[in-house]
């Protein structure tokens, strides 16, 4: 049977990985990239545990759509408004189909007005939008949509814009519905109003898409 001394180097190395020294010598701190601070003992232990089961990267948690405070709710509404404004601005300038161009212009005016009203109301009530995981997800999706549209033109752009609007407005309805159903925020009444307006806009977008899908009608 091997003596315990044979396992001493392995034991010491394991303790050093957890930030515990004094096992007959000191061990250098792990190297870091750039200016990131050295890992804490707990972080080192977590990393070692993840490596032991084959985990090579940490996945970000799914954003929570419920129990948001006023600041985070305001930021969600702001992100929805900003997305509509940004995409509508592109379509207002690039759309070739008259009906698509009309719809985009109406969306631009509607959401610029909505955002202006929201900001005034938030200011009057002392609410400051606070970005979080939900708004980060919305912003990333909007950027992806804008990039796709920027590489298109003509009828292909018109169709993609309307498809994007249907997806975006439907997604916004689902998100607002989840927030409305779980929050006791003072902004709940405003959310219900926004939800109703988006339902109307989604119906209009679907009507335009249906007409484009049946050009003979």
C-alpha cells in the first residue's frame, strides 16, 4: 500500500486551487486575462467543479419576465418603443410598396409619440428606466433584425419588414402579457394601454402581409 506521503503533492495542489496554502510551500495565483481581477477561492472551486464534469463555459440565465420593479418595467416599454422606431425609420426610407411605406410611417409616428408620452409620465412619477436582462434580450433581437433588413432592398425588403413587424409585435404582446399578469406596479395601467395599442398594430401588420401574399386581390 502506498504511503500518504505519495499523495501529498496531489493534495497540496488541490488545496492551492481552492486558495488554501501552507502545505509546505506557496503556490502562485492563477494567471488572468487583461485587467480582470484574480479569481476568489469560491470562484476557483466553482471553476474546478465545472471542469470535473466537462463544463467549459458558463451560460447566462434566462431573463425573468415577472416581478419587475417600475424602473425595469419602464425600460422594457422603452426598448419596445425604440425597436419599433428604429425599424420603422428604415422602412419609411427604404420601402418600395406604397402600403408598406404608409404602414411604416404610421408606426414611426405612433411609437415616437408613445415614447415621448411615456418618458414624460415616468419623469412625473419619479421613475427612471433601468436596463436588465429582458431589455438586453430585446436590444439584441432588434439589432439582429436591423442588420438583416439593412442587407435587403425592393420587394424583398418590404416583405421582410412586414414579417419582422409581425414577429416583433407578437413578441412584445407576449412579454407585456407576462408582466401584466404578475406585477403590482403602478405602471400596470399604462402596460394595459400599450398592450391594447400593440394588438391593433399587430392586426394592421397582418393585414398588410396578407395583402402582399395575395397580390391579385
